[in-house]
């Protein structure tokens, strides 16, 4: 049986970013992935936004969600350059319809970045890493977006907001980890894990491996994998998010990310995002579901069409639909409405780390690897840096 210092279960953005971070050290690392390639689950079915911290209502200070997202902000340009992955600042528009919207955005504006500007803040970000947010009146908004709904009276503009290609990023992270010595087992589904004295035995449908440490990054299946060694100390609600892509011609019609604030009785997200390669992605029709639910709800497309028409009324978007699809994400703390990431070692199962991302997990990924390295190091894994780590090298994960 092959033996490893660390085995990572799952190769979405979480598993791949952890693999790359660990490939900087002189340890043996294995990634096990059930699919024939990396990044094909949640990581391939999202809005592709790289949140930049301006949305401080979501990034509530004191949460892991805020900490990892804010700390990731300055890392994005360098990381994507090193790996040759597209990263583009598109700018975000919080659309204002009335006074109530304006007051909410004013609160958001007054909080934006504040928690992170002081050098002694828990997640400090220097002023050179972002442009200040600004309010746009009707005329300035129309200069940016001439086709915007005339009922929109202004916007809170975040010039920092960016998009990327999460699948390409995941592949690049995995291929870089592979070039720096990490092994990959694709088309191997973890079926059973045994906890022994000082190590784990991980059994897939094809083979078994021994590992001193395990990083459980199995996406929507994190809880099931954790359950195998009684390491599930969390719950989450699988939440389906339906998205619709519109063709490249629509890039000429609208150029920024834009969203309406949620209102009572409107539980679904209303947002549009320019896709990095052209076209628009619109959503998100949300539904709490069983994770095995593979149905595409017809209300999803209708909701998404209504959203884009509420943002740009006079354009025949029906004729430009490319595809409608969904992703399922884990929402923690669903009962309170404050989702947070989980990245921790359950007290009673040492040497085991669970990672639950959910919303904004791609955005937080640059810092995630460092967080896991910190936890492994605190658990006693000796991490000596490799002097020959190459940040840009690539090797196919099948080689
Ligand atoms: C509709 C929607 C919109 C979103 N929009 C954004 C956005 O704009 N910006 C943002 O930052 N985030 C967004 N997110 C969140 C983001 O997509 C996730 O946080 C992120 O992709 C989670 O990555 P992951 O690696 O944890 O999970 P996954 O990508 O699902 O990876 C888990 C991997 O584990 C593998 N696996 C599972 N079980 C096993 C097993 N038994 N054996 C072996 N392998 C296994 C799977 O095959 C998979 O490859 C969105 C999510 C959704 C659903």
C-alpha cells in the first residue's frame, strides 16, 4: 500500500489550491478525485466572481469568510499571472431603485474595507490594493451602462470587482502542484476511510492508500467523507443555484457586474456578471434541495430572464440564451442566514481537516492553502520548504 504524509480528497478549487500550497514543502502529497478531471463540480458551476471585499455586508468582520476573502484580495493578481490564468477587473454596480436601497448601500459604503484598513486589523489590506467605492448618480451610471433600466436612479460602484475562469484556475493549480511533486489519482471515488493509530487508510473503488494526514475537500460530499471517521462536527443545507448564460453578442449590451438588493418576498439573487470570454451570466434562482437532485427547475430560466430584463429592459435576451444549468453549494448556518466557511480539525479526530466553502469560495481560495498549511503545521506536520519550488511549472495530472 502506498504511503503519503498528506492525502487530499477532492480536487475542486479547494483541493487544488491546498495541493499547490503543500507542493512548496518537502512532504509526500496525494490528491484523490472521483471524476476524470479536476474542477468539474461546484467549481465549474458558479458566477465566476472574484469578490474584492467592497461588499462588507457579506464580509461580516469576525467571520472566516471575511478573513480569507479579504486576505486573498492582494494575492489574486500575482497568483493568476504566475499560473497564466485570466483575471479581469470588471467593476460592480449595486443598483439603486429607491431611498430604501440607497440607505442600505450607504451602510455598505460606510463599512466597506473599514475593518481591514488598520495595520493591526485581523485581516489588514493596504490601501494600494483597492480603489475606493463611489456613488454614481443617474447620469454617471448611464455613461457606464447606457442600456440600464431607466427606473434605476443610481448605483454604488465598486471598481475592484473581478472575474476569472475558476475551472482553468483549478487545472493550473493542480498541474503546478503535479509539476512540483504532488501525485494525483483520478477516477477514484473514496468509499471508506479507516482511522488507525497515527494514520488513516483511504479506500477508493479501485485502491487503498495510507496517509498520516487527510484534507477533506470533497465539496458537497464533505459531510459524508467526514462521517466515515466520525469527524463531522457541522451541518449544512445543500442549496441549488440556477444560472443562465447569454451569448457573446450580449457583451455589447452590458459590461459590468450588477445586482439588486434582496427584498422581502424575493428570496432569489438578482445579478448579472460578464463572463471573462464574452457573454453574460445571470442568476441566481435558489432552492434548498437533496444533493442528489439533478432536476433543472423551469422557474430557474424564467427567474434569470426576468432578472436580466429588470436590469436591461429593451433587449431580446430570449433570442440569446446559450444554456441554463445549476450548481449545488453547502450553506452553513442556514437558519441564521450568516453563512461561514468551515476549515478546521475536529477536536476528537486529530490530523484530519474538513473544508466547507460554499458562497465566495473561489474568491477566498488563494488564502485557503495557507490556512490549511498553518493547521497542518500546528498539528505537528514538519514542513521544510523546497528550495526548487517552481510557481509556474505545469505537468498534466494524468502523467
Ligand atoms: C450557483 C453558484 C454560484 C457561485 N458563485 C460564486 C462566485 O461568483 N464566486 C465565488 O467565489 N464562489 C462562488 N460560488 C462558490 C464556489 O463555486 C465554491 O465555493 C467552490 O467551487 C467550492 O469548491 P470545492 O473545491 O469546495 O468543491 P468542488 O468544486 O465541488 O470540489 C469537490 C471535489 O471533490 C470531489 N469528490 C466528492 N466526493 C468525492 C469522493 N467520494 N471521492 C473522491 N472525490 C470526491 C468532487 O468530484 C469534486 O471535484 C458559487 C457556487 C454556486 C453553486
